C-alpha cells in the first residue's frame, strides 16, 4: 500500500505554468506529484516530466506520470497513473517492473474490482464532485457513492484497497472520506490556488 495520503495532480496550460505549480506544491510540502498535462505537445511534456522527476527527487517526493507508460520509463519516474482507457496495468507492470507505483482510475464497483484483479498499487476513485479540470467527467459519486462502494466491497469480503478520492476534493472533505474508509486524496485545484493548504491537508489525515 502506498504510504503517502496526499497526491498533487499538476495543473497548468503551459510548461512554465505546470513547472511553477509543481514547484510551489513541492515547496509547500507535497510528497507525491502526479504530472498530468492533457493535450500537451510531446517534446514539452517530456521536458516537463524530466524536470518534475528531478525536482521531486530533490524534495524527497514521489513523481508519477499520468497516462504515459513509456514516458514514465524514459524519465525513470516512480510510477504511472492510468485511466480506464489508457494502457493496461499488466502492460505497465511489464514495462516498468515490480518496484514502480502503478495506479488506476475507477468510477464504479466493477472498475474497482477490475483494478483489484489487476493488482494495481492504488485506485483513484471519483469524481467526488463536479470539477472543471477534467474533460469527459465520469458520473459524480458524492460521499454516498464512496460509502456504498465500500459497503459493497465489505459485503463481498474483499480487502479494501488503497483508494484515493479524486475530483473536486477539498480540505474539509478529508475527515468524512477517512471515516468512510478512503485511504487518501488526490487534489488539484485547491493546492494550485493556495499551496499553503498542503500543510493543513497533511495535518488532517489520521
């Protein structure tokens, strides 16, 4: 199970914005960054990932890459996060090896069971609420959705995996999400807008 409970999902429309936001998040104390820049030009995305990996190493933080298994391999990132329509967890494991972190997106109970079968290291389950930062948003789960899903897993006597709530997650959500049985959170907008909130997030985990 992944130890860190807070993952920062990077934001920015340009390489410079992305770099600045990642730097600010790391400087504020984030220990896990997912580099996510949809529709980025290939060369600039590579440069961003390469620099982010170096920055994360400098700050003693984990650096994983969204979507791109081979890019994660090229920059020797700590792992990769795959959406439901991206490459498979099995493929990522074969390419990156047993030591790298491989996470997968889920939106339904079926997705979660699939991710458990695939033996990914953590599951990004969401969205908690509507978020403008993601295109093609899956149906919103809300707190009730997470609660129901954990109940369904318990009924099946399935060991609860490391699930991270994602999608419009805010600081005030952490307490209730943890009570429900969610392991951690992946946050984008609130950290980008106010990096100092990182410390409050870290303190809020039990």
